[in-house]
C-alpha cells in the first residue's frame, strides 16, 4: 500500500459572519494515489470548505494538511508549487473571459511551468481534443455553452499535469442536458487513474465512479465507505435521512 | 416597433418629432436671448479680431552687425543676397527683393535696417492651448502610474502600503486643488529651487510643479477607481488563477488587471476630462496655459465675450477628443 497523497489531520475552520461559525470540526481523512473520493452532504455541511482547504483557497485554522508529503499549512511552504500539482474545477467555471479558449489553457503553462508557447499550445490542443471541443479553440468563453465551458475548465487544470484534481460541484450550474458531457470527461479521467476528490450532488456518478463516498454534515465526516455499501447499508441516522430525501 | 426595449410601450412617431423640435427650438431661443441681451448692453461683437490670436503675420527687421559698405547685391528669384564689406570683416544677409531698403554702395553702421521680411507665427491662444495639452498629457501619464500603484497598494495586505495609500488618498481628496497647487509652487517649489541654487544647479521651472500637483491630485482619484475596478472582478477569477499555481503578481497582471482596466475606462475618462479642465488653475503659478493666455488676450483686446467663448470652445475641443479616444479604446477592448 502506497502512502496517501492527501493526508488531512484534525483540521478546523471557523468563519466569522460576524457570529462565529465552525465550518469544519476536527476533520481527518486520507486519499491514496489514483483513488476517486466523492463527498456528499446537505448544503452548509462544510464539504466545499473542506475541498477548498485542500489547495489552501481557504486556510484551515488548525490541524495538518499534507499534500504529496508537504504540509500546506506551514507558512513557509511554496503554496504556488503545490497548487500547480493540484487542479481545481469550480462550480462557476471561472474561465478567463478576456482570453480565448486556447489562451485559457496556455497561460498558466507558460507562466508557471515555463513552457514555450509552441509546447503549451500543442499540449492544450491535445487536451481540448480529449474533452471534445478542439474546434472551439479560438472562441471566447462566453461564446460557449455551460457544459463546454466546464470542459474547457477541466482541460485548463489538466494542462498543468496535476497529480490531484479537485472538483467543487462541477455540474451544479449546468443545464440538465449538459451534465452528462461533463460527467463523461470526469469518468474518463477516473478510469485513467487520476486522483480525484469530487464534491457533487450527482449520486449516479458517485455510485458508478467513486472508490469511496464521504458523507459530511455540520462540519464533520459522519460516514464513509465504498459506494456499494454506502448507498445500500448506511449506518448513521443522518445519512439514512439524507439518502431518503434525495434517492 | 418590435425592437423597442423600453418598459412603457412604444411611442408614436410624432412623439420624437415634437420633442426633438422643441429641443432645437429651446437651443435657438437660448442663443437668441443671449444675443439680444448683449445688444441691450451695447456690446459690439468683433469676431474678426479673434483670428490674430491664433495665427498672425510677424514682420522681422534685418539689421546690420558691422560697419561698412554694401559691396554686392546678388538677386536670384525674388531673394537678394546682400554682402557688406567692412574694415577687415564681411557679412551677408538674405532679404526678399521687394523689401530691400538700401542699394549697392550705401554705407551702413551697426544696427541699420537693411530690409524686412514677414512670416507666420502661432498666436498666444494656440500657445496656451499647446501648453494646456502638454501639461495635461504629462499629468495624465503620471496620474495613471501613481493611480495604478496606489490602487494596488490600497488593497495590499502589507500595512505600510495600505496605510500609506489611505493617508495619501484622504489628504489629497480632502484639500482643494488650488491650495495644493500653491503648496507645490510656494512651499515645495521654493524649498527645491533654493536647495538647487545652493548647489549651483539650474532651477526647476514652474511647469513641473504644476504637472506634479495635477498628477498627484488625479492619482488619488484614479487610485480609488482602480481599486473599485479590481474589486469588481469576480473573486473566482483570482481563485482560478491562483489554483493554477500563479502567484499574486502574475494573477493580477494577466487575469485581474486586464479585466478591471476594461471596466474602469469610462470613469477614468471622466477623471482625465476633469484633469484637462483643472489645468486651468495653473495660471495662478505663472504657467501660461489656455485660461491665463485668454485672460491676457482679454486684457489687451477688450473683447471679453468673443475670447472667453473661444476659450471655452477650445477646452471643449480637447475634452471631446479625449472622450472620443477613450470610447474608441473601449470599443477596441471588447
């Protein structure tokens, strides 16, 4: 058994809005290389916050987060180098609207990885072909549909050759008929052995692709296990209640 | 009328005709009343006196420098080359043939007029306009640089950057521009020029104190515009850029600022139009920009109505051009 690529130990996160809110309460979890972990839970359960802590978009207030052997909560760590290895896909795509699709994919490759323009564009075209929108390389993001934008966003993260991919509700802002095309890309990635942590409400995806499902509520991981077990024999009362609401 | 986008239902064709005509009528009425009023106070309009303050024909007298005899006049195609042979020295001048006053063999003393020629020169109003243009351009360039830097400092984490920016912005926005111009000229200017004089260096002309006063004044407002522009870019853009591994400076330069600058062009245009107009205050520190030039012309011509109207039109010309230029940039940026 190889060492976990993500090792989270007892992290806590508080929000002050302005009254104190404990978003994460001593959460611990590990993810092995090549594992696909799906996090589900009701809104406000802290699942997005947990995901955003993994590449320090939110700075956890206590605990340790060790990504590929580096504690990212250590102020002296080079967070930019870590983030280059951890791709992130957002609910709202967050493509750069002033750049073309191709430039969206090449920008970080050139500035962070120091690749030449030619190299970066070749890599970008390969990935655009992979996600099925190579013909739109010259378009601006707002000329694309939601599903196409999200696939560009996935390709943009993949262009950095990340070791881990984080997905923050990648299909929640999409029209129902576009959800499938994005999930297909994610399934392909999972099959290829990418380490993925996915926050989603797509139970079908979780059941089909996940190696492990985490259920979070009120800032804590209440239950986890392989999908076969998780969806058929939940142990915790809250899990049962949640599953009965959505299934 | 399917292209109608208002919320109150389409208007009839007559609606636009009637109100358009009313607008034109109102405009003519205002001008007519103004003219009538000037007749009542017995003002004599003399628009023909205005052009000389734009361009005028200057007569230059050509005088001798040495004592001697005109030894030779060589005429070629309207120009005459006059050679004066003095005691062991010689000089020659070129004069238009028809303006030649002396002939061959005449004896001249230093300072005698050999002849005259005429040439066109730009008038005081154009000089003032050009100076206003120069001061405004310099102040806009410095203003953008100061504003960009201060705007970024204003939202920085570092307390010295942020507090310095806040103190600068509050002080500059909280005091009148005229007072600031006096401070730059009479306090900063005196100190700097006195020190330069002590070290035997040449003085800084008032123009630069004027430019600095305007640039620093505009920079404070520009900084707030830049800050608002940066903060108007969705948070997710910064998160996306940083999650790809870019550092703060790279994300700011490549992702945030290009989007922010596009949005702040309209308020920036307003700010720079203000700056062009505010440059009219610089007359108080003896910079002869357009307004000061106009005041001098009014004093000598005694035609205040025409000259001040012309002055206003010249400012309009500058600000309108600037406004068009920024609109062009805006269209290009989209």
